[in-house]
C-alpha cells in the first residue's frame, strides 16, 4: 500500500477540522458577511468593504493603514449560544508590524472586539470548537527576535466574557 505524503494531509486537515467542528450548516445559516462587516480593533470601528479597508496612517500621510480579511481564514459555528462567523484579520498600520487579530461576527454584522493573536505570525487555521474559537498559527519562541521567521506551532483558545474575546485555558 502506498503511503500518503504528510504535506497532502496538511492541505486538507484544516478544512476537515473546520467542517467536523462546526455545529451549524454554514451554507444555509443566515450569517453576517465577514467581507462587509464592522470590526472593533483596539477600540476603533473598522468597516470592511469587499474584505478590505485602506486609509492614510495619519492626516496627510502617503503611508496607508490597511486592514483586510486573511483569505481562507474564516469559520462558522455557535459561539456563546449564537451563530457567528469567525475571521482572522491582518491590520497593517503603516509601520514594520503586521498584526493578526481574531474576530467573531454575529448576525448583526458588528463584531465583538477583536483579540490580538500576534505580530508577523503565520496563521494556519481557525475553527469554532465546543463553544470556543481555536486559532492555530506559527509564532516565535519568547526570546527570538522579530526578524526570525515564525516556526513554533502555537494554539490559542478564546471564549467570550463580558462581550470580549478572552484567552481560555
């Protein structure tokens, strides 16, 4: 019997995990459109149009502050008893950082305040599992410089407390 290369399994595993963990039919549920939702990032309301928003980083600046959905980094499920779309967002304020956030958008199209995952990380998957949002990504060891490529697999779980996404054990 021929073995399946590890990388082939890796291509399909996130999609299978998201499908297996979703407790509602994402294709038929009436969910908000994450590409045209309003997200709260660091206290600012950011409305995406077709998955992106771009504006000057400061008045009169040619440097742009860009926020966008990360393609393929969406999942749906029941979160805190409500159907939501969970998305990973990239927020590039115009400096050297590229900050990745997770946000959950209920049917009304206004997200719970987004939670920071990290700076210059590599997202791998996002799923809704047992009432929690689970984000898997590549990050850096605590003492590694930001210039080092992210290679350490990390997993964070989020729950909802008082209207905010908070890390769960």
